C-alpha cells in the first residue's frame, strides 16, 4: 500500500527537484568616488576655505587700517602698554613707526591718513600754527608725531587732510571733525579752562 502511495506521489518514480530561485543582485552602495566627484568635493572645500580666509583678512584690515578718525583707539588697542607710546611718520605720512622707549619698530598695519596731511599746534599766543617738521630721523623729515601717555592722555593737536579737519583732545576721546580752524581753536582752549577751574588738573 505504501509503495503504491509513493508511486502515485512520485509519478514514474523519478524525483524532480524544484528549480533553484536566482537571487537578485544586491546593489553595491560602497562604490568608491569617481574622479569627477572627487574633484567637485575638493573644489567645494577649497571655495569654503577661500571665503573664510578672505573674511579673516577683511576683519584684520578693518581693525588695522589707521585713519585720523580712529587713530587714538586703534593705537591703544594694538599697543597696550604701561609706558608712553609714540607714533610718528616720515615723508608724506605713509611710512610710520612705533617708539617705546629706545625701541623703534615699523607700523605694520594699513595706513590711510589721507593726502596733504597738515599738523597744527597752538603757540603761546593761542594761535594755531602749521608745524611742517617734528625733527628728523636718518635725514628724513618727521611729518607727524603723536604720543599716547601711560596716564591715558595724548598729544593735543589738529590734523587736516583732503577729507577734512580734525581736532584731537589731550584727555581721552577720539578725533572730532570740525568746520574750520576757529572751531578747533575754541575746542582747544575751552578744556584748558575747564580743567583749571575744576581743580582736577594733574
């Protein structure tokens, strides 16, 4: 009986195995970058690096560019010291130096003091006079001399260039743009009387 059942199940007695199913190919996600893709990645990284570097350079130039309007604050920020610091320029005030005691070093920042720079100081008769020379160094004329003192005060003067006229107070504060020399003279004389009258002069 069992043989008959087996014969009916197997047919002619030959067992035919079920054909093996072919598995689908698995995508290769770990395929390496092509040369073009690698070049694109390098270009993107280089572009980002260039943009960051350019921004850093702009920020440095923004801080270091020396102008009449930011002369005092820029020098105090860059050269913080507990001793007097003297900033002076030669020729056409484009070649400038920093003096600390006996040490003199070139000013390495950008300089934009304008063209035709003139310096005015007040004489004993309370007249603003044009000072053409502040001495010489290596036989070159010193055209600008500005001192930042350790007590916080600085050289009182008036500077004029192609952009305007500026008054520099002796006690703190940045340069103040004025209309003419008469206004600068008033600003120059007024603080002297205020300090003297208040009894806070030191």
